[in-house]
C-alpha cells in the first residue's frame, strides 16, 4: 500500500507523462491522435485477449490476466469469447469524405450542419466549430426562427431577438 504523499507523486508523474508524451494514445495532438472509434476499439481490448492472440494458450484464460483465477471472482474464459479489435476503425476514408448533416462532404470542404455550426471535413473526420453571429435579423430571414431555436449556439447568441419576435401563430401551425 502506498502512503498518500508517494501516491500523489506517482499520480503527478503519470499525468505529466501522459501530457508530454506525444505518442500517448489519448493525445489531443490532431496529427497523431486516434479517432473516437479507434479509441473505443483500444479501450475494449483486455490484456487477456492480447495474451491469447500472441502466446500458446490452451484456449482458456482468466478474465484479469494478472490476477489469480477464481471460479467466482476471476473465472477462466474461452479466448474466442473475449472481445477482439475491429481494425476497420483504422481504415482510411480520405477518398470518401465525411458525413455531415446527412450528406457526404469531400475532404477539405466545409458544410453547415446547423445555421451556427461550421464543419470542415479532414482526413480524421469532421472538425466542427461554432460560428459567431453578427446579424441575428439576417440569420432569422435566411434560416428561419425554428432552425435558430433548434440550434443552441444560435439561440444563445440571438436570444434577445428570439424573445422579442413573435412565434408562429396557431393559424400558421395548422397550415
């Protein structure tokens, strides 16, 4: 058991290691980081499955590979029952583009999934950012009140205009 001070030192060192290692698998560096589907595949793999795939194991291994097997706490499982990595998450989709708001956008192009959000298709997938609204009245004319209300970014920036403008009338809703 570690004492609190030493545990804190180890925790700080590990955090710094993760932060400064550009090849750490959860990096924020857009050049070397994994996509979210790739991270999901990495996170589902267990050491037991890695050992099954790479060693001469008879077909069964305990769920937690480094703990003692136990029928109740750490049962032995078939190697085939352990989750495998789906390598299709690493397939390059640069030629295909990105799916943004239900349409395919080529790499390098921009699309607006909502009136106040812009997405650029990159080789890593869509990168989206909020847009700054300079003229809420013009946005209201171009996109419509309903689209602005559905978009949280627009609604936050144009809240004063939305509160002052009347909503749809009962007659308009019935049409």
